[in-house]
């Protein structure tokens, strides 16, 4: 039985979906600290690097266990979380 998700055969599209999913999940683990929003970074390193390259999060490299979400990242993370992980009325 086909799932209808034919793009899973395309590695580039898998990476795009992983980035979307990771950005949404960052909202699940977010917290406010020092006037900004941070999220735990225990997610795929490659994906976190791609989110940093696109200016959604601070540099994930280092010893801290969380990353800062940029203003753009905070907004998009919340939008994606609500779209994919909240019940529809």
C-alpha cells in the first residue's frame, strides 16, 4: 500500500521536512530566559545547523543545552507547531 508521500524518496525533501518538524518541535521545548526565547537542542545536529544557517536559531555548537530562537525562528516555530501538532476544532 502506498502512503501517498512519494517525496520521501528524495533526500532533499526529507531534509526539508526534518527542518520543518524540528523547528515545530523547538516550540514544544521552548522557555523564556533573559528577555528571549530558548529551546532545548537535543535534536538532529545537521538539522539544527540548517536552522542556524537560515537564521531561525543561534549557533547550536557549544556546550549549552539550549539555543536561542531568533524573532523569525520564534514566530515560525510557533506557527508550525500549531499547524502540525495542535488539534483542529
